[in-house]
């Protein structure tokens, strides 16, 4: 800055003098001016800033957020001003979340449980085929005494009289056909024929193998394959083949009977069957005909480990069965139902009633029943923790359509239920099982890399920050419970927090906490406490009533002073505990738990801006001299390095920005007027940093000038003689260096909130001699 002031005072002083002399008067032949003893003063202005503005919480947040790994939690910084005194040490609160531990009770809850099971109606497909009643018919055959073909005909009509149906489409199955002559046929008579099944119009559907049926089928009935065929209530059959021998003109009648065998029905329409006709559906001797038994659980596995008992004030139990896709015309009812949970939960069938549904909704269910829950008790246990649901469902068909799965043949019906608990009177829980095991150990990647942070702000001069050793940094761990009275006295019997990081490329652990971690009820919302500038003045935040535990002495200080990279927080928590290992909660407590659901664990650092300065590094970094000062040999070079221009900085660049020695030659003749130039300046410095400096030029164009940044009411003087000014302009380049030294003797430095740094000053130019500033003849010659 002093270098720029020197350039400014020379140019501004000289040109201000020229302007002063250029008044708009009548033009004389020649003008000369005597300047001896004349002094001119020009203000350089003043400027200052508060340290807290340059290091505001907002700026620090930006610095942190710009250097976090992707996906890392936000690091929040606050300006902490509990005393609200300007001379107090400037300090910050830095918050980082460690873990949000889910509570098992609120994560799974007892207020919304479901079950869904499928029951196979194992015998239905087979039973429909079993109850088929097919009319027995006689078929006339005439002995011809010679080889003859049985005359073609439409066949004999017959009916399938039971059950009532419209169509049956089979995926597999057959008719077993018995043929028996009603009288005695001639010994030499042969009836070589097959049985053909036709629909009601006489169209052939299927046929059996051909055999000599003159004496009947005996114990070996014909088999008629019906795979993929459709049966109707009215059908026909006929015999096709030849006759041979016998007595010409003798008429015989053959009795033909059919029986369904191994039916696998794909679809049946228009089916009407009573429960008795349907018969045994599940091969359970205790289940009546037309009924199927079921048994399932309301799964309490999510609460069995922690729930000891719960008394219900109100709720609803629903049991339903949906109609299988493609089915219609089914009537179903609950013949028997029992809901129980060991010694606690019990609901019988007379407590169920039909759920109120619209006609459209009701059409989706075989049944939908609801029971009101009141004054019931839940008592899960390792043995009988789940709510058992069992019962029997009766079914009947009226003009029904049934669709069967070809692969299994046996249909499946879904039975489900839901248990919704609206209000709980009270409950008792096992506290040690409230937290999920997976939540108790882990590692949090903070995403923080100090080397990147420092590199972004200080460039290649980042090692200078290693001269600072922070002091008085404290860490507080907060474990905030959901705000319920009974959680007082609850803690993690053991909590271990460890920082894992790298410093100088070496991995290093640092134990922050190792011991009990009590839960606190106070809800700490730092954002709500902060103003628009992120300032917090509430002094109670760090009171023992609010935080759970302080970190180990000096642990956080040592961590920050190591300038950590790849910082991770490793945590190990035990389960919750208290004196009884149980919690008795009211219904109101339970509702709070279902809303809040977790314990919030975070660490809060109080970082006062106080530190010691040690003389480890100077700038340039390879020029260190152990003299209890941090020395910056060239401020211009440091500024360029911090700005990222260190590689392109030219130390031989002319301070006056001249391209050659010829620049400014037109004004050099006026420098004889200048007797001396003095800069009067004074510093504002309440940072407690002892700063001194100097300006010197290796070419000895000016004598070394001492700079003082000690606060003072009086102006200090930095003088340049007229000879020194001429040296500066007569020589190219002019490359003085400004050196700054900061006291680094290891003494504690505390930066107050009102710490300010600034400069103000003015230039005094003393003139001497006489100079011609106008010559009319010279102008005319030109």
C-alpha cells in the first residue's frame, strides 16, 4: 500500500500544482513563479475495517461450503456474542450433525399393522368335475350278417344335469365311457367302433379309440381326451365304425354311460352350486362342506423387541378377502373367526360387522368385516408376539364365472387385514431396544479438507497459517431427545466419538468423547436463535442443562491446529438405558414419539478468535529466520501469491507502471521545484497484533523507510527528499519492497469484537525555487 501511496503523492501533487497554476487569465508573454517556502497538502483519504466484518459468519459459511465433498452435511457457522460487549473476544459457534438416531417405537409404531395371506382352495376344481351328473343313454345297433359301416347320424342327445352351468372349458381331463349291450348278441357278431362326443348341434368335439364293443367295455372303459375342449349342458354322442357277422335284421341296444375323470378346469361360466354340492374344499375334517379354513398373523416383529404392553383406547381391526380376478357370482361369508394374541389381544366373530362401502367398492370383496377395538391390551412376547387371525370362510356360486390357473389348477384367494390403532391409553416399552442396532455405529464424512480451504484462500502461502495455534476452543456434544418428560434420566450408557483425519499426509485419530451420553429435552434451534447476520446472543446455549457432554480437554483445539484433511467422525453408541430399563408412556407421549421419531446428535464447537503466534514460517517460505517475528519480505509478492498470480509475478516490474525510462520525461523538468515530499499517516489497530514494516529499494534510490502500525493519535511521517524523487524518475525500473513483520513470541492474542484495522493520511509537498511555466515565443515557434 505504501508503494502505491508514493506514486500517488508524486503524481497527484505535481499535477495538482500544475492545475493550480493554470488559471484562465489574459495570456502574458512569459510567466514564471517563485515557489520558495510554499507547502501544499493533499489528503490521501482514510480506510478501515472491522475484523468481524472480514471474518463474518456468512463469509466463513461460504468458505466451508465451497470446500466440502459432495453429499456432505452443511457446516453451519454462527457469530456467538453472549456478552454483547464490543471488547469481548470475537468468537464463533460451528455446528456439525453427527447422527439422527431413529427410535424403534416411532419408526415402526403399533398404530398401523397389516397382514396378507393367500389360501388355496385345493379341491374346488376337482369337486366340480366330481359332481358332474351325465345322463345314461342307449344306442341302437343292427346286426347285418355281413361287413357294414355304421350309418352316419347326428348322434344321441344327452344332458349334463348337475351342477348347473353354461360352459366348462378344460385344460385337461377326460370322460371314461362304459358301453354295455342290453341283451345277448350273436356269437359271431363284431362291433368295431369308437365313441364320438359332439356338441348340441352334432359337431364332433372328441373321439375315443376304436375297439370291438360287441360284448361291451367290461372293466376297461374307453377314454375320451377332453384337453382344451368345451362342455355344455346339452351334448350328443354317437358310435362310428363297422359291424360284422351276426343275424341280419337283429336290433340290439347298447347302454352308454360317461364319468368325468381327472378334470382340470380352465374356466367355468354360469355355475350354480350350494355349499353342500361344493363339498370338501381343504381336506380338513373339521371344516364343513363348502368352507375353507385360514390362519395368519398380524406381524408384530417390528415391536416385539421393545413393547412390553400397550393398552388401547380406540382403534379398528379389519379383515377382508378380495374376489380373484375374473371371478363373479360368488357369495362368501365368515363362518368362524378368532383374533388373539396370547394373554392380551382377543376379538371374536360376534364383534365383527360389515364394513360400510359403496356398491362399487363392495363388489371387489368376498367379504369385508370390521371390529372396533376398545380397552384391548397388546402383550407381545418372543413366543406369542404376533396377533393370530384364524377362521373359516363359506362359499357358494350363483351364475358364477370362475377362472383357474392352468399351472396350479387350484385357485388362490387373498385374505388380508389391517389393525389401525387411533389412540393408546398407555404403554410400557423395553428401553434398551428402542434404537436400531444399525444406527449405533458408523462413520460420518464431514467432507472437510483444510488443505483445500487454505489453498483457496492463501494460495501457495497457505503454510503461513501454521504459525497460528488456536487456544480455548471447546466442543459440546448435544443429544436431544424427543421432548418427553419420561425420557429424563435416559442416556447412552457409553458413547465414543473419535475424529479420524489426515495431517501432512499421515492418518491420525483423536478421541473426542468416551463415556456416558445423557439425553437432553431442550430443543436447540440455532437458526431460530440467530439474526439475519447469523449472530446468536443467547448465553444459555452452552449451559450444562442443554448439552450432554463436553469433549475431552484440548481435543478439539489440537484437532483444529492439525489442519485436518478427510475429516471423519466415527461414533459408537450403546443402546438406551435408565434405572429400570423400561419406559412407561402415556398416550400423549406416544403421539409425540410418532411425530418426532428420533434423537438428534450433533457437535457444537465454540471457537474464540484467540491464538498464539509462533515463528515457524516466513514469506517467501524458503526465507525463514528464527527471530520471533513472522516476516513477509515483499507484500506485493504475497498479495500476488494469495491472488493466484505467484507464478507470473515479476519482481522487476516498475512500481510506477512505466514501460521505459522515457515515460514521464515531460514532467521531470518540474521536479526541481520539489524540495521534499512527506507522507503523514496514522494507523488504527486494535487487533492486539504488533505489526511493523519498512520500505526499501535494493538500488538505493531511496533510503530505507520505517513503517509503524502502532495506533497513535499523532501522524507519523514518511519523507522523500527531492533528490530521492528525482532518483525514482531518473532510474528505470523502480522496484522497492514493502516488508511487514508481526510479533510471534508465543504470547496469547485475543481479537476483540471491535477489533479494527485501518490507515489515514495526507501528503505534504514542499516546493523551493522558480520555474518558467509559460513562454509565448516558444509556443509561436512551435
